[in-house]
């Protein structure tokens, strides 16, 4: 299986959120439609199954956080495997139109293949039918809820795109919970309208791998969970930048073979640029009042943070990784700005104390491919997963 896969599609669509709101705020529900295309009729298309499941699990984790923190009450609706057909998805969305309240929120997350034909982008369903973006938008707009969120991490290239479970790092640090809760309340309780975003602009591929799709990883894990912002525009802009950074890094680190590079050059593809077709707006009168002081204090604290990072080798073999001191992934990136680190079994090393660090290590056999991480404060470790493959995780409960 290729470590980087074109054709991974993630659709975060309309989700109706049930929030346990503060007294007097009024209750609403988040209806989270989680669609996982991990069992296509054509087995050949299931080369992305593992990556798709990671994104499915990450989105599920995020809505669980909203529920656990009483931001909204969450109603999960899972459409998975052989049930994730064209009719299965359409009927699910149509059915919601009859069971939601006007103050609810709808989120639809689609993980699978996608592409473009005749100038129109589409999602590929389990029965290999095309669910066009325009059709999805029509179905979403027909559901009478306050806020509708649509995100697609999908290829938006030609139809040829169709040819081409790990433990998640600990979530938001406890000492940031107050500020993050305020941001979640603003995002899900004070907005209305439609947010429809895709992980790749027209003519581009959406890339992913063992950690899931680059866009979903950037949006859900690295932004919504680990580093949320108080507005949807800031959320989108940050996720878009992180997604393009991953593409640039993939090219610089030799993650693509000659055939893939030639394909990109032939088609004039220079990156993976997430695009927002529409953005929701703040209500004239928000459902809840946001404590902006808490958010500003958190932003100040994050800016002045002194980082304490520890890395442990918990396997029975030597581990080699590289600290990346390059300031960006663009044309100025050079291996000369990286530092090689060697960890013997059981060794612990401290790296960086005044800034977050970036590191990568070689995964797989032979030349393998480079797995990249950006670390903030915490204790991390190299361990084997159940398939005896080297993985890098943040230790649970650390910060």
C-alpha cells in the first residue's frame, strides 16, 4: 500500500449538534453524520481503507469532546462499509430533514474516494456511484437547522483520481480547557449558515497516509482539537496552511516517486489548497456570551510558553530521528538544517525548552518514507503498534 494516497475523500457535512447549554441559552443538538467508505464493491478501491478509518475515528473523537464538555448534545449517525451507498447517504440526509430542530447543528463527515468529471466534483460511494457536490449542497440546504458544516477532504481532480487504528495523541491540555471551551461555544452556538469546504481545490489531489488524510488531520486533530481558534475563518485558514505545509514537506522529503512527480507536473498541480465555498456568519445576538478575556489570556500564555519536551525509546532497538530546524517547507528547506538524534532502547532525551519543535523519522523498510510531527510540551515515546510497526505517540495524560 502506498504511504501517500491520492483519492482520499473526507466530507464533513451538515451535522446537527445537541448541546447541553448554560441555563437560559436554549438547548440544541449536533447531529453528526459520520460516513466511512472503507468497503467498496471493487476491492481495488479499498487501498485507502485504513487511512479512511483513521479520519472516521478522529472526527468521532472530536464530537465526543463536544459532548463530554457539554458544549452540545451529540447524536451520532454512522453510515459505514457496505451501507455507505449512494442511496444510503442520500436517504440518511433526507431523513434528518424530518427530525431536526431549527436551532440544531448538522455535521456530515465523509471519508472515501472522490474526483471530478465534466467539470463537476463528486464523492464516490460504496456502490461506486457519484454523489456530486451540488447534490450534497442541495441535500444539506434542505435540512432546516441553524448551522451546517460541510468539509470534504477529497480529490477534486479528474476521474483518474480513482486509479491512483492508532491511538490518538492526548487531546487539549487541561490548563487550556477554559479557553478552548469558550472557542467551541462560539463556533457551534453563535454561528448560523453554511460552511462548505473542501480539502483540495479543483484539479488537485487530496493526500493522506497512515495518519489519515492530510486535510482532516490538519483540520480535526491539529486545529479543532489541539489548537482551535474562535472563528470558523481562522479555523479554515489554519487548517489550509497546515495542509499545504504537509504537501510541501512531502515533496521536499522525497515522499513521491518519479511517476507521481511527473503526473503532478503534467497536470500543473503545485500543492493541496483547501477551499471554502461558503462561510457561516455570526448571529446578531449570540446564543451564549463568550468570555473573550479568557481566550486572550490563553493566547498570550501560549505565545510566551516555555516548552518541556521528553522523548523515550520504548522499543528493543535503536531509534534514529531528526530535529528539523527549517523555518518553512518551501524552496529554502535543507537537510543541513536538521539534527540527527539516536536513541538506544530505554533512553530518554530532552529536546527544546523555549519553542515547539519539528521532527521526523524514517518509517517502513528500505528507504521507507518520512513521518513528520510538530511537538509542544509533553512526554512522547517510540513504540510498536499491534502490527509491530514503529509509531510515535504522546504519552496519555501528559502535557
